[in-house]
C-alpha cells in the first residue's frame, strides 16, 4: 500500500537575529490512509514546526528542505515543491489542522493559532505567530526569552460568528453558495456534538467555552472531509473530563470519515489509547518510530524509556521516586553534529558524540535512532537505515 | 496525628465588578463555598479539580494572599485571619507558596542570588557572609550550581526556574508550603525532576505541602491524602490509596476513569465515564448538589437538597446523597 | 541593618558569586545595545541626528558663525549661499532684519530642547507619582485621579494650551510649565496602566507572600519595570512638545520675539513666504528633522527596552 503521506529528510531552519535555529532535523515518517500517527515530544522538540513546514504555514526567514509526497486519489505531489496556490487549495480541504486553543498563556507547548483558511489571517497575525515559534525555539535554550509570552492569537476570528467561519471554509474550498454552506455548517456543528446548532451558528467564539471552541474548530477542519487531519495538541488546554470528550469525538469522526489523523501531543498517556503508530521526537528529529504496542512494551530509545518512566503509575502506590531524565533539552542554535540526546542519556558512549544516528530497524516498523541496544546492554552493530 | 493547618468554613465570593453606576445587586463568583478541612503535620494534601473550581483561590485564601469572605484559617493555634498587617507580614515566613507560573513569579530584572536573598534581608539580621552561605546551601539543596546565583531568571529553563522558586520559599525554613500547580507548565521529563525534588525536601526538612493540581495521577503519586474540588466545594477527601481503590463520589469516579493509562493494552480495555457537558458557571451554580447537572447517577433529590459533607468512613469524607450506593463506573486498576 | 544597606549588600553579594566564565559586564550589555542599534539603521540615524541637535544646543556659542541677534540691514533678506545672489557669509541666508538664519536655527535648538527636556521631565516625574498612587491605592483615590485625568485629556489640547499661554504671558518658564502640566495626564494613564498590569505579575504576589514591605515592592519590583515603557513614551512626548512649542511660537504665544526660536522664525517668515521662502523653510526643516529623528529613536528604544524582544546571545 502506498502511504498517504511520505515525509523524507525534512529539515527546517530559521534564521534569526541570534543565528540559525535548527528546529527540525531530518525527520522521516509515513502516514497510511485511515491510520492514526501520534507525534510525541516536549516543547521545542519540533513536532509542531514539522507539521507547519509541511503545510507551508511558516513565514519569515526560514529554509525547509526534504520531500513530502502526498498521494491520494488523483493526486500525487510533493508538498514542499508545489506552489503556494496549490498548497492553499490543499489546506483545509485535503489536509486540515486543528490547534490547541490559545486561551492559556503558559502551556508547555507552543500555542499556535491559525484561521483554518489562511486567507483569513492578516499579515500581522502571521508575523506574530512566526515570532512565537522563534521565541519557543529560543525558550528552549533556556537563556533566551525573559518573559512568558502571552499568545494574543486565537484560532478564530473574534469578529465573525462561528457559523460564518465554517461557511467561509466551505465556500472557499467547495464552492458552496451561501445557503448550502449554512445548511452544511449546521450539519457539521451537530456532528461535533454542539447542541442547538442553529442558534450556535450565530455565536461569537468568545461565547463558547474551551471545549466547545475545540469542537467548532474540529467542525471547520472536517468540513471538506479531508484525507488528513492534523491535531496539534487539541486537548492540552482542556480539563480532563473535556479532554475525554474531544478524544472520543475525534475517534468517532475518524471512523465515520475514514481520514488519517496525525495527533501531536506531549502526553504519552493519551497516545496509548489513540494511536496506531507513534513517533517520538526529541531535539527536532524523530528518535523512535514504532507501532503503539511495541513502543510501550519495549522502547528502544533511552529518551522514550525515560518519558515512560516519568509518568506516575496510578496502579501502584506512591512513595517510590519517578524516573526522571536529568538535564534540559538541547540548544537548537547549534547545528546538530551528534546524537542530540547524548547530554542527558544514561547509556551515552563514545560513538554518540561522534555521529548522528540515522536509525536502526529493530523490528518490523520499529526504528530507533540510537547506537545503544538497551535490551541487550551493548552497542548496536547492524546496518543503519539509508535515511 | 497533629494538625498543622485547620481550615474552617472558608468562603470566598468575588463580586463581579459593577460599572460606574450599578443597577441592581452585583453578581458574585462563588469561588470557594464553605470549605473545612485539616492538614496534618508533615503530610502532603493533594487538591484536585478542573480549571475554575476554586482550588487556586483556596490556596491563596489559606495563605491570606486573598481575604476570605468568611471563615478562618488556623496555623496551629494562631488564627491567621486575625493577624494585623504587620503581624501577618512577619508571619509569612511560616507559610510559603510555589507558583505555577515560574516565568512570571521571578522578577526578570533581579539576579537569582538577589531573589533568593530577598526573604532573608526582609526578615532576618543575617550578615552578608551568612546570607551568602545560605544562598549556596539553598542552591545546592534544589540542585542548582553556586554560579547560577549571578544569572538572571530568563537564562534558565522552566524546570530550573521552578527550582529557584522553591529555593526562595525555603529560605526562611517554612513549615507549610502551598504548591499551586508547580509542574503543570513543565515538560513531562522535567515534571518528574521537580516532583522528586519536592518529595526529597519533604523528607529532609519535614515540610507540609498543600499540592494543588489538575492531574490526578501526579497528585496520587505525591500526596498522602487527596481532596477533590468541584465548583468551589469539596466533593470527596480521603487518603490517596483509599480514594483510588474506593472512590465514593461519582465525580471522583469519573475523574479517575478519565486518566489515560500509558499502556496500550490496558488502555484499550479502559471504559472511561465521559461526563456530559461542561462545568457550570460559578456565578450561578446549580441548585442542590452542584454536580447534579453532569452527574451520571443523579436522582431527584440531588437538584433540591445540598448533600452534607460528612465522614462516611475513617478519614473518608464525601458530599453526595448516594455516596457509595450508586456507582458511575467500576474502577479496577489494582 | 537599614534597608539601604541591605540593598547594597544584595548587590555586592551577587557580585561575589559571579561565574567567571560569563561575561555580563556593562561593556557586554552596551555592546549588545550597539548591535541592536546597528541592526536598526533608522534608529541609529535618529539617535545620531538627535545627538547632533543636542550638541548644537549646548555649543551654540561656538558653532554659530554669527550673533543670532545682530541685525545687519545692509545684508537683509539674503538668499542661501548656493543661489546666485547668496554670499558664503550667510549659508542659509538672512531674514528681513539681516540676521543670520543658520545661527538663529542653531540658537533656536536651545529653546526647543529646553522646552522638550524640561517639560517632559516635569510631566514624567509628576505623572509617575500620581500614576503610582492611582494604581496602588485603587478605589476612590483612583476614581478621582482618573476622572480628573480624563477631563484634562478631553479638553481640546491646543486650544487649552493657547488659552493658558495667553493668560500667563510669554516666557520660557511659562512654556515649560504649560507643556509640563498638560502632559501629566498621559504619563499618569500609562503609569497607572502599567502598575495595574504589573500588580498581576507573579513576582509581585511572590514578594507579598514572602512578607515584603509595600514601599520595597514599589521601588524594587515595580519601578524598574515601569521605566522601559515610560522612557519610550518620554521620547515621543518630547518630540511632540518640540512641535507644539514651534506651533505656539508661530502663533506668537511662546518665548518672547527677541529670543531666537524655530517657532518665532516661522512666524516672522510667514509674511514673506512667497517672496523669501528660505526664511521659513529652514526653521521648518529643523523642526521636521528633529521630530522625525526622535520618533525613529523612540521606535528603536521601544524595541530595545521590551523584554520580550530582548534576546542576548552569548
């Protein structure tokens, strides 16, 4: 089966006043039709920037290299090579993205808001967003940003009603007229579980609660029955009980519409029940990719193992210490020349400081970018993946 | 066990700001509504709840950073609410707080050394040398280096800044610390570092914590007892083991069932109770039991009568008409 | 130990703990500011022009080729030096009384800078004090102060200024007083807004929670964070004052006509505008350039002082 989306050697670099930020370094992954791929990583691991690079949603001074083949019925194109107009046509139509609601200012992750159809974004907003991404990269350095940034961005245009914004997407991409767009919007609001959709159509975003906003955002995202839905930390700002609702909703919609979902998160707990495959990101690269069961059963990258250990097990009594990964994330201003995890890795040895691991296939579909075989307590020998 | 903090019938209503000429009576947000509980010496009491349930307000009322509308807080035998401003200022050395927002809680223009020294220069007559030594001691206690004292807060990562915050609170040997979501803004791997640090410090220095969080699994890990809050009221309070084995309140049951398990095989078998709807507005809380609008097992009684908050088993308090009788879900982790 | 001593101690203390590897001296910070300035060429130009003007004002006696008050009716109404009838004696020509325009512009900068600087200093100091009281006391005090402030702001500014000027009469001191007083509300509003914002900052709550005294909170935690936005505001206000002073001068309400000021020169040149345009053009240019350079500089300052934009590279 040909993958729906095949990303090869994706790298993104920002040029800033302080020098280059190596935000994404050689990311590879495939996404099959209908499957859920979870991308897990901490702030600044490059998980959001990866997706924004694919969708051409980064502006400012940056360089994106690599390839990303998107192939579906009648389409076969490299997202990174096609023109802006073509990409515009795909975005919100074949590939949709939902963001974490940018209501809270201090989340561990980047708060990137964005109108679903980019045409709604004013130039200024786009610049602000880019500044945030750069700040986020800066914050990682630990020394860069002096103040928590408060995102002024909302994912919605505050002066348009929710209904209008859904209709807008439909009219832009599907050529609906005013009336049919309205009807479809009501249908969609109902589909995502918003009660009294005909009334809610005329509500402004601020009149919605966080959970409802997220539902409305999903409604916009699925309005054109996309092939891929990218969910960028959609539940991070929500309460546990609301998070459960949104996860349920997404699962249901995925089955109904048969779309592939890329779920970006920092929460390995959420991933376990949601994903078919998982890619763990660290320092701008995917350090381990595996089917979900394999990953939790036998993590092959020390970082993955550390992340799993850092989650308290509610089935056991407290008292024992959590396994913590000492140290702090890498400095993205340095061009990577060796394994980015080497500073914090308990298994680090000479080779880790000399070259960048390209990845070993541990078992079917399980790739780890690590020179050390944790299971057998010895350095790996075999052949690395070609890329 | 000895009680360190006694919270008695604390209520905090925030008046909604009325305009210049107000018409009618102004509405009030009932952030905390008639809450009583004790905190024992050397324990960690977890306080869990969704955003807007009043948990942070309660933490601040206990420290008297916010004045309560009614009720009192006792520290041993001292009624904190009767202290005069100057007495309160001096008393603050006993009770401290670690904030959620490690970015804004450190003045960006002060060096770390100054930040940690501030409480000592206010309250003690320590000499220069003594303060310097204490700073070095505190820095090493929280796992930072001596050289860090001369740096500015923005040069540190979130986890390190939280360590600086903790060092500042420890400067004057407090016996009680309110941790207001100290880890919720941190990355997963860093969360574990900070939680381990807090636990170590408790063991070493015998501190009592009130640990506020929305993440039940982390709270379970760190707490001896847990209180679950919903819309300004405590729904259930029990030892953390008891609360997880035998949750009696439907809200607690659904909260526990909503915790994702980091194990795909177990996770697939998990049947969470997904609560309908969202938290009602605290300006106009539902009648009777505040949870009845979302409760899966609510009966007629629940919308009419406020359930009593009572001790149903040893050290197990709950506020529900059907406590333990009607279960929202079977929870089986152990 | 007194508070002052404690503060001093704090400073020394952190000095003792300096990490030798890090270069965080004043020189390094100046170097950083310079890099910021170099990147923003407009700000650099603004600063340079502004410094030039200040230099002119200070050393006017040396720089001016002629006495700005000396009349020479034989050489009156001379066009600038590069025209056919001009002479190299008077670079920018002379006015209808034969006074050297170039020298008068140089001396005129003194009035502009004085009014701008003193007026802003006055508004700045009083504005911060009143704003701090309003922001900190809150309640009724705040209401009264803000109502008064808004009333002053609601008055048509220029009419108000003209009225006061007409009542008080023409003198440099009066002009400074007028601008200083009428500008206070702007500083009050900005200060109060910032205080209200800062009071919500976590570190203020942290300071309260460790039992810090209120005066110490104001001076250690609030004031330093106020200075950034207020200094930036001051540059913009200063350029505005220079404009307004010229306007008043043009209306004959600023400094006495005997004092060379840009506004007065404009007023004197007005009736000869079509015949001897240089008499108004060059003082006019001086006003525009000054205002423009200060705005450029102010823009840069705002960026430089905004901690959000401050990213220092090792």
